[in-house]
C-alpha cells in the first residue's frame, strides 16, 4: 500500500514538474521575442560567420590601398609558403582568405554602362 502511494506521488510530481518546465520554456520564448533577445542572438551568429572585410584582408597581408594586384600576389606567395614550411595552418588559411577577399575586389568585372 505504501509503495503504491509513493509511486503515485512520484508520477504526479513528475507530471506537474514537466508541465511547469514546458510552460516556463514557452514563456521564455515569448519574452525573448518581446525584448529582441532572440533576434540579437541570430544576428550575432550571422555576424560571426560573415566573410573577411577588405580592411582586415589588407592588414593580414600587410598592404595598403595603393598596392597593385602583383604586389598582393607576391606578398601572398611569400606568407603562404612561410606558413606552409614552419607556420600554422590557421595563419595559412587566414592568408588564403585574405587573398580571396582582395581577389574579389581587384578582379571585379568591368560592367559597361
């Protein structure tokens, strides 16, 4: 008899706690949408995954706005090879991404107007 009572009490308590947790979660979602916290989290994720900026690419390769494409390629080759021999894969990939970013800027197709 006592075991049955204890089992019923555990089941009922679990049900009540489960319903309360679901209700609290729903309310948290509503509150996040009201305050914009959910949108801020999504924007933070998007910002983190954005491509490298032109300024960041120039800093990585150590060049300025007046540099020619040939200078960029020369600098890229030097830095990429140095990191391939005794550097890190992370730095090597940053150098490669910087070149890709600047390639998009320098190799824009001329659109006749």
